[in-house]
């Protein structure tokens, strides 16, 4: 067991972890931040995406100990200060970009990372960026629409095609 | 003008807020005080005799609480099958036992042999590695034809063969169909495989058993689409716990698609072990385990024959199917290739003579059961593929051939035992042609040709039977359950309502759509209505959500209960206004007396019901709470037309879906936004089947596609944006909302449209290819072009 400290959603936290404890396990089991989900065991579904030092990371691919000293942001930290939904979250609701909600935290975190890098992506760029995020419910149509809308672009071409 | 509230409004989903902020409460998010963890040791061979399981070394490992094996479950019931099929001779199907943990033999890769319960998940998993299992491997049967051959190894030694049943439908038509096919002007024949799929809800299954010794009460938290069904099956057939001592909770569930209908061994195990150990026991499936233990879908091999006259009128239709059951009978497995499949063989067409034969086969593979569409995708695929082939053979336009054979008068009794109440297949076909921009195909084909690509288009017109099901009818057909739905509507003193429904939402948006109906009926804001579901302790006995039944059956139960509420509320209002109940009208949340200006508000009446100072106590009881159980009198029959356009790269065989148009008739629609989302999701699963997904076993029964590295899930960049329309509406005539259900249409209607489009592209490219089995991967398409 080693002690690990990091900042999660702006708060300093620390805890005892084993060497093999994954970041996602530390977030879910150690900190009770169960918004980050686990959908696979081969790092392919993206349900576990969080931001580590501003970059989208699959929290199942990283040991908790590797996040020592890092700034971690999870879905629980995405609402704006007054508690209302952030722009991307709001767009997901407005455009029905979620159904069961299981992939949603990872989708929102990936979308935020995409828009931070590329504020006005094309539909093709959005689809290609989401390559590492699986959704079984929505068929992606409305997720793509939500992300386009959150970037301030018209969703008409998406609706028509 | 789109409405902004009530029925027909695209109300934004209230449940989204918790999912978008990480506050969903899925089963794996629940941790009980003192909980232990279970890891299942699963068979890594497909077929073998269990000679011994030595747990002694493992028991000494750190953290281990107890290790269970099949022997611990000898006195316990097996997992039951919920539907008995009667074969062509009138005999019941062969029904082998399905133990919670393997006894005597293992029958598929993933069959659970032992369960290690430990203080932590890691300790349980580590200890499982120290269990010594002595298995004498037996030859496995994987291929269905081989499984039926004389002398094939038997999956279940006590059965006479690997044949579960040989079912004929309608058996009395068999000879007439044979004769009609023999004498027909033209017969088109096709052999096709509807490949095995893994449902892959993104949330893996989870079960937590809990036991309260002081009142001998068991609780199971589980990822289920139907907690009451699990309570009944597990309580009555497996563990012998009466319902009042067993509570089943299915909280937020991350998708189901059928795979979370069934009662699984892990649920029974956790409930059983918690009681034995007096400690909560939790199991969380890994994705790899999900591939080996969640019931899989489809897996039919079928020969179809369509007989036509010289004008292209369908005369007779015959199908012969081998349907894979896997190693055990999962809960509703037996109904899928029979009643959910054979009854749809007429499609949208007035074919007078139909015969469906299905042989269900045991193999050493993961059990197969309902997956989105369940039987209906298979029926549609067969029919719509063979029609396309017939059109080509006879030189008739595929759209025209379908149109010529459409059923146009309703109600219509098919030769396969169902009666379609309403429909307008020409209307959805025309709408699909319009939104697909069918007429300018040639222009797009030229553009594709410039890029060196072959463009093709495919059409499919489908029908499905939803809103399952009339209980008396399914009882005659062998169902061991009723298929009504329930709702309790509780009105609080200050006017707010809580609806406790037996339906279950695992993505469908009941919390938003159900209140829209009540808001419309009473004329109040939908936010005054709250939906409770997923807990047997506070919802009436209900059958859950599958088969596109929530709004058609569960919604109807809610309407019936609300009608009782309104009838009683009118009596109270009549008393308050000193009028006769017959003169009371309810509109916009207020009761008025017809022809007067007297009025009392909804809230005044509800308050009077609970503070009955001025109240007709001699006529009616205080309170305002009603329950209804709704048993549908027929299935509902959503139908539609789907058009797919693909580009095929002749160099590589790669297929790209360039556009996809879906025009559906779902009857009335409560929330168009949610309905469109359901269609999108169904389309993605159908396109996934058509192009990508496949569960592959090798000849020894090893599952080669057990992770997302080998099983090709559709990703965002594999799929197009869709054009969907549901403006053609012929309301259902036998439920109070006129709704038909929309959850499965996309998955049912899309695979044949894609395959028809690819065959069309190859034909236009000069290749005489009439069929390729799904998934149409580049390798398969390339191989078909280059033999
Ligand atoms: S859990 Fe699937 S990628 Fe991390
Ligand atoms: S919303 Fe269910 S998996 Fe994406």
C-alpha cells in the first residue's frame, strides 16, 4: 500500500492504494465518485474517460499511483459553479445525446477534450475523435449533434444527412 | 405546430440531469456495508466431464470466506425456462436442467464451475487461480448441422439428442404450401445465416445479494429489465423464497437490449450466498465474462423459398430454420425462433400460404435468447432478402414487387395466426422514397463512380409484433407467464402524483414520457408527476420492459389507473360543487360543471380526498390511489420502410453506408425526440449486424470474439447520420393511447436494407452476386467479388 495524493475536481484528496489499483478504481471505490464508469477490460469503451492534467485519459489504463500530484477532472466536476449543466452537458440533454447514460460521462469528457483542442470540429472530425468511446444506445447520431451544437455550430447538416 | 407539453411534445428528459452529472445510481455504484466479493471460476473448455474440483489450496488463500461448487447447489433448483414449445408431433420440447454452478459436466466456455467469495475482489480472483479443476475434455458440438448428425456428441447426456424441438407452423398448411411451391411459375430460393450477436449493453451485469437475518429477508440488486420476473423465477423455481421475503431492485440500468431480461446464475448465486454467509455478496461482470455469460442473440441458419406467379404475386412461402439454443435454455430462448419469428413470416404481404419449420439445437456455446427484435429481425431478413432476389430474377423493380403484394385492407388475418389491426404500408414506403431522395440516385451513383466506388441501394419494408402480449394467447402457446403490465397511480394531498409502474427504464426515458401522458389527461404540468420503477417493494407486480412494450402495455396500465383516479375525482368534485358526477368535466387541471361557471381546482379535490371534512364518505372512500393491470387484447404492429445507400470499394471490398432513411409507422407518438432516439439506436445495432458484428467460435467451441478487440462494435465513424420520419401514423385500435412501440424497429428493419444495397452495388458493378452472409466485412465482400 502506498499513499497517493492528487487534486480531483479542484479538491485535494489522498488515499491508500495498492500498486495495481487503477485510477478508475481509486475514483469509484476510494473516493465514491461513481460517475466514472467501467465498461470493458481492454481499454476500448471509453466509459471511464477523465481528464488528467487537462488531457482525456482512459482511467482504466492508468494506475492511481501514476496520478500522484495530478489535476484530475471527472464528470462530477463538469457542472458550472451554480450547479447547472455546463455547455456540453446541456447540449447532450437538448439534443437527446444519451439514453441509458452509461457511456455518457466518458462521452462528455471526451467531447470536452475535443472541443478544447478543436473548437469547431467538422462532423467527420467528431466521429473520428469518438473512435475510443462506445455507445450502444444512441447510434451516435444525437451525440454527434450535441457536440456540434456545443461547439456553436449549426446542427442542420447533421439532421439532414 | 409541435406541442410544447403533453402527448406529442419533444419534452427534454429529466433523467438526463443525473446521468450528465455523474449522479446515476447503477448497480455497481452500490456498495453495502460488510460486502464480500465473488469471482466465478469459469470453464475454459466447451465440453467436458468434471472429474473433480479441489478447492483446498484456494481456501487457505488470504481473504477467502468460502468457495462454492456445484455440490453446494445439489438441493437447489435450476434456472427455469419460461416458455414450453410443443413440437410437430404434439410432444413437449426437450428441457435439460440448468444448474447455478456446473454439475457433472461443463457445456460451454464460460460455464461457471466454482465461486470464490472473499473480502476483496482481488483476493477472490487470486484464489480462483489456485483451484484445481480436473476436467476430461469431450468433443464439442458447435455447428448446428453437425450437432444433429447421428452419433454427434450430446450436450446433455440425458436427452435423446441435441434437438430441443422440431416445430412446424402452421402444421396444417404444410402440404398445401409444398404443393403451391411445386406448381408455381417461379420459385426463388435462398440460404442464409443470421449470425450470432453479443448484445453488449455498455453496462456489464452486476448482482448484489443481501440478507437480513432478523426478518429472514433477502434482497437482490441486479441489472435487470424486469425485477418482478426475476423475483418470481428465482424465488419460486431456484431458491424457494416466497415473494414477501424477497425484494429485487433494478436501479439505473445501463442498457439491456434483451440481455437483461433473463434470470442468470449469478443473481441466484449472490442471493443464495448472502443468506448462507450472512453477508452481502457482490459480483460485477467484466466485459470478457459478459461475452461468455450474457445470453447471445440470433444464430439462425435458414433456407427460404418464395413462390410467385408470372405477375409477381406471392403464392406461397416456406422457411426451414436451424436455431441455436446454445448449451442451456435461457429464460425465453425457446419462444424466440418460434412464436416471435414464425408469426411474422407474412411480413407486409398477402401471401396466402406460409409454412415455417424450426429445429432448435443444443450446442456447446453460450446460451442464445432474445436480443433487440428477437425473432422478428430474423423473419424480416429472410423475407426481405428473398423478395429482393425474386425481383432480380423476374426482372421486376423491387419497390414495385413489394407494393404489388402489400396488404391494403385492415384488420388483416395472416395465415400465421396474427391479426394486423392497422397499417398503411404504401404510405411509409412513399415517405421513405421521399426522404431517401430515391429519384436522384443515378446522380449520386455517377459521383461515386468518379471516385472509383460502386453505389447501390436497398429497400426493406418490415412489420413487427410488439406490445407483448395477450396473456391468454401466449399461455396457449406455451408461455409460463402472463404478459400484462401494471401501474399504481398515487395522488398526493396537494395534487402531485407518483406513478409506480411495472415497466422498467434502462434508457427509454419513462421518467419523462410517462408523465407527459398523465399531464395530458389531467391538464397539469408534467413536473407534478413522478415515476417510480425498478423495485419490487414499491411497485405492483409487473412484467418489465422488452418487446417494445413499455408505452403500449405499461403506458396503457397507467392510463387505466388514471382513468379510475379521474372518475373518483369527479365524484369528489361533484360533491364539492353540489352537482351530479355526470355533469363534471376535467380540463386544464380544473373541474367544472357543464353549462355553469362553477369550478374547483385539481388541488382542491385532491386535498378533499385526504382531508375529507366535506366529503361523500357514505359513497366513496377517502384517498386517491388506484392500480390497474392492463392485459392487451392483441399485439401492436409497427411497420415501415427503410432505404439504405452504400458505396462499395471494388479494390478492397469495404462497404460504407452513405445514407440511411427510415420511415416508420408507430401509431401515435408520445415524445418524438425519444422515439427518434430509439430508432437511431436500433439502426446502429442493425447496421452493426449487417457490417461488423459476429460472435465466432472455433471448432472446439472456443469463443474467439470475447473482447472488443475481436468483436467489432459499431463506432461513431462506422455509421452515418440517419434520416428518420414517423409522420405516417395509423393508430393502434386496441390500446387507449393508439401507440405501437418503437424500440426494436431500427434493429429489425435495417439489416436486409443494407445487404440488399450491397448486392445491388455489386450487381451494378457487373458482379453476378446474389447473396453474401452478414457481417459484410471487407474480407467477405472482397472474397465474393474475387472467386
Ligand atoms: S473501462 Fe473501457 S476503456 Fe476504460
Ligand atoms: S447512452 Fe447507453 S451506452 Fe450510450
